[in-house]
């Protein structure tokens, strides 16, 4: 399975004013890997909470955003990260054109759920996103089978329409896609499965991108022939 770690959104340490904050490694506006500059900082505190907020500026697109951290004494490391305003959204231009709105919507919701620590919801979101993506691709490649594609399960669709790709998948990933929630929860490694599903989504996004390029290449070729 292809690894594209450099594309991954991760929480990173950011030092400012002798304090360690946790922020995301990418700008929520333009999605570029950045080292933002601090525009301002704010602190809010009551008997129960202690919030530190950085107002950051992206050096690339020059837009501002907020990163909110939990500074209560017993909160450490990446757990300090609460959220970013605005939320992270789907950015890759070519993929925005190529993927369906339904996929983009589900996928960004899943990413944001994961960032907020809602890992179970994120896990199901990623599996459903993968299902939408796999079906979108199957319909592009087999337009006559649209009904069959829509009424099959994710695993049926993979077996029937992506039989060459499925050989590339790990046994573990197939097991994860085949089983149900209660099965996954049996082991402590539950959360590592999300990574397998995310890698699989990355694989199909790349596959779709190449597929679209082949299509436009073919269109160009047939136009050239006509001319
Ligand atoms: Zn930016």
C-alpha cells in the first residue's frame, strides 16, 4: 500500500513565548505545510477551564486563523489541541474537480472528527468515505453497471470492480472492511485500523487522479484523430 505521509495532517508542537502549543502542520485555508507566524495570543480562564488561543498567519496565503489549546495543568502533549478556526477542508484542486461532493463532505467531516478526538465516528466516516469513493470510481469505469455498483456493499464492489487493486491490500485491511464495529472493538489496536483505511483512501484518490488524466488524454487523442 502506498504511503503518502507527507500529505498527512498532523498535530505538531509550536513554541511561542516560552510555552509549548499544539497546532496543525497545515494551513486550514490553503493546506500547505507551513510554519505560521503569531499575530496575537489570547487567554481565557475560569474556575474550570484555561484556554490559550493563538491567532496565526499563514506565510503562504497570508490568511489568518485560530488554534485553540487546553492549558489545564493535567493536559499534556497533543491532548492540548482543541480545534482550529476555520476547520480543515478539502483543498487539492485536481481532486476537488474529480471527486464527488458527497465524498468531499464525508471525508472532511471524518478528518475534523478525528482532529477533535472523536475517533470512533472518524473511523466509520473514513470507511463510508472509502465506500463512496470506490463506488464513484467503479461508476466512471463501468457506467453501464451503475445500479449494481450502488446496491452492492463496499467489499462486494471491491471484489467485483477492483479485483486487480484488491490484491494490493493487506489482509488486515480486508478484515477491517469485512467486519463490524463490535468485532473491531475487541482489540486495543482498534485505532490503528483508521490509518489502514486512510491509506486506502489515499490510494484510490491517486488512482482516480491517474484515471482522470488517462481519460482526458484519450479525449485529446480522439479529438486529434478527428482533426
Ligand atoms: Zn495558507
